[in-house]
C-alpha cells in the first residue's frame, strides 16, 4: 500500500477489513527496515528497556529514553505511522502531566502515543488536547508487580478486560493493543469496540498484529509462544562476529585491499 499512513487511515483499514501490520523499533536503522518492508505502524515501545537497555522489565524506562529513541526512529521512517509509548510514571499522576509528557513525545516526532491500562479519563484528555492515543489492555507489562509476573490476562477476569477495552474505545482511542489474552476474548473485544484491535499473543481475530522487532528477526535469546522468528539473526550475527575476531587474530583481515 502506498501513501503516508495516518491515524484516520489506521481506522479506515479496520473498516475496510485490511490487516494492520505493526512492529516495534528503537532506532533509525530498524525503523527504516520496518518502514521499507511495509509496516503500517511503528511503535517506540518501552520494551526498549528489555530489548536494548538490559533491564528485567519496562519499569525503569524514562521519558528521556523514549524521547531519544523516538527521534532516532523518526529519522528512519517514511510511510509508517510513528507511535511512542508513554513510560511508567509519565501519565498516572494526572491529566496535566500526561498531556505535558505526550506533547514532548509529539514534538520529538511521534504522531500518536500509547499508554497501558484502564485510564479512560487520561485518554479523553489527551484526545481533547489533539493527541491521538493507542490503548493497551490485557497483560500490560508496566503492571507486572500487580499481576505477580508476566501472566496471561483475561482468563478469570475476562469481563474486567472487556470493560476496560470498551471504556478506552469510548474515550477515543484510535487503536488498541490486546496483549496476551485468550483468542476468544480478543474476538469479543474486537466485535465490541469501534477502533482497530492490534493483537500480540491474542490470536488471529484482531484487526492487526504487533510484534517486537527483535523477536521477528530472531535476535532474542528466548522464544515465546506469542512470537515467531522469521530469520535467525542472533546466530548469524554471532557467527559473523566470531569470523571477524578470528580473521583479525589470524592476520587474514585487513589485507592490502582494505588499506586506503
Ligand atoms: O513496549 C512494547 O513493545 C509494547 C508492544 C509489545 C505492544 O507495548
């Protein structure tokens, strides 16, 4: 599909039954690769904490981290819509803080923000301030301590997750991530809300899918049921680096050819 992806375009894709392909990226290189591959929406996720910054979870990620990575991804994107995650601590204290922090992300290149959990008033305030918002329900990693771990949601609290999704939809979310919830609940939510639903570990009934780019490329150490590696770049990178180390040690590289 050609033409810049916009917020109204994402909504129209649901209406027209087109699949919405979303992926995370954290820098210009991978943002450009995702964009050139045709991803519709690129998310600067707070998963940058686990994937790049070496944290155990997303809680230490700061607004400055997201600003820096948003600027980098912005530099790589052409067509895809750029969404920046609001990190833990940047929106829970009230709508004024949420608007101020979301404005900063927009000023640094984001076209929309995403926030986790059941915060319809905050979503409504951001939308009223002119900032498109993506919701996120189910297993919201910023609530890992409340959940007692990264646990599948919606098995014994399906109604709670459904109600949260409906409230966020009514508050004006332009799209909503459904993370690690049973497929039948994701299907019910998708039928109940107006906005597109974007699944991760939520089955094929959603309007689209989002994945962490390093899982898709096979860079991640762990494998997850909700993901699929479409390449094996961790192993290929390890082999390439070992070959480089060995060839410098053996004086095979550099040669005259590499000499300026
Ligand atoms: O931070 C993130 O990468 C996310 C997606 C996995 C939805 O929230």
